[in-house]
C-alpha cells in the first residue's frame, strides 16, 4: 500500500511511519515540519493541512489515509488556529485524498469530544453523547462529521479512533515535557495555570513552592485525587495499525487507549519514591480531572490489548530521568 500519514513528525505519527516502513509499505508523510525520517519508500510533504496545493502533493497515489495530525491547544486565543488545522485541514486533506479512492480512512479524534470530566455516566463508551467542552474537542467533533460525510458521499470506508491522552513513557518524569511538565511538576504547573489566568490555582501552588523541584499530587477542591487515562505511544500505534488492516473496523468508531485510568493518588507517590523528589499535595479549585473511558469495543472487535501499564511506563521514565541527569 501507499499510505498517507498526517502528523508524520509527531509523537504518534512518526512511530506509525517507521512501523509501516518496516513492514514494507510505501509511506508519504505530511506535516508542518520535517520528520527526519529517511527511507527509500518514504517521501515527505511539509505544509499546513489546509494548504490545498500541499494536500494535493501529499495525497497523490494514496491507497490509505491515516489522518493523525492535529493542532492542540486549550487557549481561547488559539481558536482560529484550531479550526484552520483541525476542521479546514481535515476537509481539504480528505477532499484531495478521495480523488484517489483510498481503501480506508483512519481519523484520529479525541476523548475530548465527550464531556470527560462531567460525563452522563462512567465509564464513557462510544455511545456516550458527544458534548465537547473545549475548543479542541469541538474541532475534533467537527472533524468526525467531515469524515463521516466523506464516507457517505464517496463510499470510502472510514474508522474513527477517539484517542486517549498519549505519551512516550520517557516523558512522564521530564519537567520540560509539554504534557507531563505541568501535570506532575510544581514549577511547570504554576506557569501553565498562569497562562490560563487561573489566579486562585496559582496562589495555592505558589504557597507550596520553596524553590526546589517537586512533584504535585493534584486533587480537586473536595480533596478527590485526579484520575485520567494515560496511554503509551506504543500501544496507540498497535491500535492504529489494527484499525487500518481489520475489515471489521470499517465504518466503526472506537475509543483507543489504556484499559485502566491512572489514579494520581497511586502514581504520584510511586514517582516520588523512585525519584527521591518531594511530593506536594494540593487541592485545586474546581471539580478537577476525573474520568474513566471504556476501550471494550476495540478489544472485543479487533483484539486490541494494551501492554504498557502505568507502572511499566513509570519504571521506564525513572531510567530515562537518570540518563538525562547523568548526561548533564
């Protein structure tokens, strides 16, 4: 197959590219920045997803589309960028790809199409009402509608994968990580909350700051520890490739992610124990992050079985942290 992969320079997309190349497929990568991948069966187009000329070049000769790329932000000021990349970009890419009649479209959506922290019921499954509460989640919902429109009007089968939060294990204990820094470390969390203008949260966090690096066990205003899904990138790649090759996945929508959510009350003390970092427990204003998503459908339909538990990820993260410290 000749497979178009958007987001080919990203955390997930770059690993999917490499896996497909190892399997002997021809791959075209499409992203804003180069992936750095060199292979006789790999070509690359750099550009914005809503750039039609770039999309035409990327889609040429494609037999399958893995639209994995997206712009991610939770800042209200980024609303225009979100819609250009995730809505207009999805429309343009699929319009150009459809001209080549690919056998399958795989679309990376997000759990944020659900109201994850205020669900109607738990665990959240694929039948849960779609009610996004973030601009990013809204653009993913609109992207899903575009995918199903293309499927209806072209008869190209499509599979929608609603991604869990995804990370490389080595990132978990890296304070400079875009995701894990503000999620688990005090100083990056203060900077994040300042960018959101969450004044009350910033004040609470700063009260715990003695100037040293520390981990943060986040709880809501009632003292309930945060809980969410964190899925290893390698498990996500396995799920994507299953969806690409399984005939049963055509026309289906799946939650793709770890089977069990991460309970911060268990994970953070383990991180602190293994790193020797101090652990601050902070009750933040609001309801906090607390949800569980079911991956039963993709496990039952396609045989998906995540292998990287949070304990395995933390163990790998601890070693990566030691390696970084030794290298400095």
